[in-house]
C-alpha cells in the first residue's frame, strides 16, 4: 500500500470520525445480508486504521478488532473489485485466516471506497471451507459495499447537522443570557433608559421609566414617545430633537418634560447616543435620563434667593463684605466700596486687613493677629466692635462699628444620604451645564454658642460709618448742657425775683416790688423767646417747615423788615439804607423776612449808638452769579473777631457770653438764619472788621429751577 493511499485513508477515517463511531444497526443489517447472499457463516465491515483493523459491524463473530496485516482486507483495498482468497491455506497463510480464536479458509472482500476516492476498509465474508463466490454474489457484495458508503455518508451528514444545531442552540443560549443580563442591568440602574428605533418608536422602557411615569413597559413599547409621555405643547420640539438626532446631529444633552400616567409633570435631563447595527448604520437611539424636577425647583428657589440677597446687599446702607480664610475679599457690596472710596472690583481678592484696617485710630500699626475679625475666624464666634477706624483709598479714615460673623459650612460624611443626593444632583447639573459650586455655607446665629460642627470657610463683616452718629451724639450732649444752662439762668432769676416778692420782704418798698416783677417778666419773656427759637430751629432742621416759595422782590422784603424793626432801630438811633430795587428771588418771603429781621436785629443790637448822627445799616442785594442773588446786611457796629466768624452760626454760640444778658439774645438767631438759607439751597456767612462793623451775606435762588442746593 502506498504512503499516499495510507494517508488519504487515515484522513478520511478521521473526517468521518469512524474510529469512534458507535455501533450502527444498519451496518449490522448489511453485514448480515452479505453473509446470507454469499452463503457464509461470517461477515464483517472492517476499517483499516493506523494500528489495527476494526470490525465496526459483524455477523457471526463477536470481535471488535484484529492487528494490522492479519486480514486480507489490506490487499483487497488496493484492488478495484471484490478480492477473493479461495483457500487461505494455499493462497494466504498455512494456518488460514485467523480472526480471534477461529481460523477461516475462505475470504472475499469488497473495498469500501468513499466519494473522495479513498478506500477505507472492506465489506468481507469468511467461510470455514475453501470455495468461491458466484458472479451474482460478487456483484451483490460490491453493491452492498456501496450501500455501506451511503450509510456512512448519511451518518456523517446527520452528525454534522447535529453539531450545527447544537452550535445554534449554544448561540441562542448565549444570546438569551446576554439579553437577560442587559435587561437586569437596565432595570437595576436608577437612571431612566429609553431605546428608540429609527422611526422614533420606543423599543425599550426600563423599570426606572415605569416607576417615574406610572406606565408599564407594555403600555409604551411600540409607541412614539410623543403619543403618551410628552406634553402637547412640547411635542413639536420633541419631534424636532428626534429628527436632528436621527440625521446624525446629536444634541447629546437636552431636557424636556414627561407627563406621567397620573398627570404629574417631571423635568428630565437626557443624554442620547446612537447604537449602530451590524451594517454600521444607526439602528437605535438610546437615551438615558435623570429626573431633575426637584433640583430645578431648588435651583430656581436658590436663584430667587440669590437675587433677593443681591438686591438686599445692594440696597442696604451698611457696608457688607465677605472674607476667605486668608482675609481676601470674596464679596463686597456697593455701599462698602463707596464708603471706602474704591470700586468693588478693585477690592475683590485683596487682603482686607492690609487694605483698610492696617492702622489704629491713634496712628499705631494694627497687627493682623490683634484684629477682632481674625479672632472671629479663629474662635468661630460673632464679634461686635464699635471703636475702630477703617481707612479710605485717599488715606483718610472714618470711625466704624462692625459685626464680624464666621461662616460655618456643614461637614458631610462619606456615605451620607445628603452626599448621595448632592452627587445625583451634581450629575444632573453636569448634564445641564450648570455651575456646581452651590454654597451651603450657613452663618452661625448671632451670639449663638460656639459651633463645633462643620468647618469655617470665611467671615462676613457688616460695618457702618458712625462719624455722623458720633457728631450727633456730641451735638446732643452739647445742646443738652447748653439748653439746660440757658434755661436755668433766667429761671433762677425768675425764681429769685418772685421769691423776694412772695417772701414779703419788700412790702415796705413797693418800688422794689415792681422792679422785681419786671425782672421776673423779662426773664419769663426770655424763656418764651428761647423756647420759641428752639422749636423754630427744630422745625426747620427737621424739614417740618414747608417752604412756600414765590418770586419775591428783595427790595419789598427789605422795606418790610425795616418797617418791622423801625421802633427798635430808633431806640438805638440807627437808620436803614436800602439798595435793592430790581432784585427778585425765588423764595418763601416769610422765611426771608424772618432771616432779615434776625440779621437786622443783631445789626441794631451790636451797632454802638454814635451820637447825633447815629449809625447806618445797609441793606443791599444784587445778582451775583447765574440764577443766584446775593443779599447783604451791613452794620457799622463793634464787629466780630475773625476766629468767631464761623462759630457764631452754631447754636448758642456768641462772641461774648455776656451778650445774651446785655443784648437779650438767645444765641439761636444765626443758627435759624443758616437753616432757612440752607433750606432754600443758599449759603450764609459773615465778614467783619473789629471796631468798624460786620456784614452778613447770604445767597438765594432767582428761579425755581435754579434751586442752589
Ligand atoms: P443772639 O440772640 O445772641 O443774637 P445770634 O445767633 O443771632 O444770637 O448771634 C450770635 C452772636 O453773634 C451774638 O451773640 C453776637 O455775639 C454775634 N453777632 C451777631 N450779629 C452780630 C453783629 N451784627 N455784630 C457783632 N456781633 C454779632
């Protein structure tokens, strides 16, 4: 047998898996048929394998295999037709053909030739006696050997089909496992997952979707999203979004509303992506979403709160600023920046202590370590301070009162439900492109016990410029002491005069009684005058006295004032010179008259009588600047020292304290004049030369629109 034939036979045996084939009853039938046709006691189908000759089917013997080269089958394989050994003792081996423990004299074998041309074994018959097959028997044996080939072919094909169907079942099982896995994942995740086909129909609606919408997967799958889930007013936009995605342009993130089965409206943030099919074309669109309804509401509330806080910060008069742990300014309101002489943006990020709190009121350096604001940060307590100064950009300072309150931010532990909520919110925020830095800082309540929870993130300082309050306090103290002094003096005289009369000590001297009563009347008048002046001043100062401005002729007002003061002037031998024929002012005539009579009364009082010729008081008026008239009252009296020219306009201020006694003044006349002129928007001042006289000047507007203020 050639090496090629051997190799080809072994390959064919392998290909048909004949070495391991189980016993086939059909082949046994063929063996039996061969024995019957050939009239032999034994028949077998042999396969000549590498190390043995196996008897896969047999009739009349019960043996599975024999060693190679023990049967004539290997000779039969090489031939074309049936090979016969008529008498084995002569033609094959002296002992005949031994198969197991039996020896046979006759052998005939028809090769089994597979379609590939390889002869793999024989259908053979054995007999105990020498003999030969008839031609019909030979033909039948050949025919039966072809039937064996057909059977082997069929068996192999059936086996292949069995393998293929088993493989298909395996794939199906694997696919089922995969599908179940994907379903389990989709149903376990908290996110909403919807899968659309390219027509827009929903093919997958996971459990989170069911829970949120109140619809079951069966209600929704196969339908378009806009059939049930999208509110009517949003359908057009929803379809447009879908079409954009289908054409390949992915708004990977978008938001819209879902309408639940029970009518609830939820806002969802979606992220969509395309799934390609086996041909690389868009097969499905998968959209994952997060319900952000609560978060959006919270954000809207937060925005409203921020707007509200901003408008509060912008509208309050107090300065408010926030510092981080390094004392850098993180936020500052317009009032604070304005008080300090900066623009807010100039201050942000700068060290507040170095900028405005570097020096104490007495000029000594203020070390950051000593600063109460720093202390507030370190000790986490609210601090109030009222005796310090802040420094402006221009180098000037002003007294301040401030409250520093630390900002404590709550600690969040890992695993906290709040953290989880924030995490989810953050994911949704990311999807929506919103800023994540939403501060949860909370300020400790004022005067609250020290909070040991959370960590300090900064400090908020609210301050007020208290210069005006300090000045008012000073004025109030001064006013009270002056008023009490001014009231007490006439009251004491009044009490003394009345005491003398009532005591009866003067009954013998009636002229002294009337003198005492005159003193009492004079002091009572002075008290009335004082109280009237105080009330007058208070009413002008508080803007209670409304101005009734009208176009008024200053000349007329001069003449009215002169007429009113004429008797008083005559007493002092003083005469008036009026020089203001054509000047008109836009003013309240009664108030201007009051100012003029005050000034004229002073001019008369302080004009020393000058013999027979007397003294003159000049009343002049002229237009001094556009829209402004200058009015002057000039006397030829004693004059006012230069250093007193300004302070005589303050309340109860006189050049000489004895003036009030000698001249009967209260020290409030000029303060009233200044208030009236200021109310009109004008200014008043005095010039003087000692021994020669004084001039009081004041300006008034000439037109309503020219209010000088
Ligand atoms: P009084 O009621 O004391 O006059 P005023 O406020 O009107 O109060 O004046 C304050 C002080 O100013 C006077 O007491 C006086 O010392 C000084 N004074 C005011 N007018 C004149 C003037 N024309 N000549 C000199 N001194 C004047």
